[in-house]
C-alpha cells in the first residue's frame, strides 16, 4: 500500500519542482536600425529618400509632421533594457537635424546626443 502512495507523492513533487523555473521572453519593439542604415542618412535628403533607407517611422505626430521618431527597445528575458531613439527633423521636406539617443544596456544614460552626419 505504501508503494501506491509513494509514486504519486514523488510525481507531484517532481512536477512542482520542474515548474518553478520561469522562462522570460525577450521583448523587442520598434524600428531596428543598424549602423549601416544610420550612416546612409545625410542632411538635405528628402522624406522619400529617408523612408527608402530607414522605412516608415515608428512615431509620427500629427501636431509635428516635420518630426519623425524611430524608437527601438529591447529587453532580454531577465536582462536590462536597451533603448534607441533616432529623431529626424525636416523643413520644407529636407532633413535639417538628426538626434540619436542610445541608452546603454547598463542604464547609464544616453551615449550620444549630438547632431550626426553633418555632410
């Protein structure tokens, strides 16, 4: 009679112990931009050229149609958040300013915050 009781008890303990580990999914959102794409963007390009190189922006504000935001976040399961915010400003359909904010995975703040690609 004890063997009939021991097998279910050990089965329940085994199932309970294996169910304790929780898998955390990687969460990726936004526009993924690599350095090659960013290097192709130059001041003076028009909006169609930018869309060809980078794709459509993640955020377009109806109150500020001359500002395009390319936002990307990645959080590995159980890891620290990586965040990139690439903002383009247009005047008369020409690119006039670029802001590239990259937050390190260590969360130490923006890595770059200066206008890029002056040529």
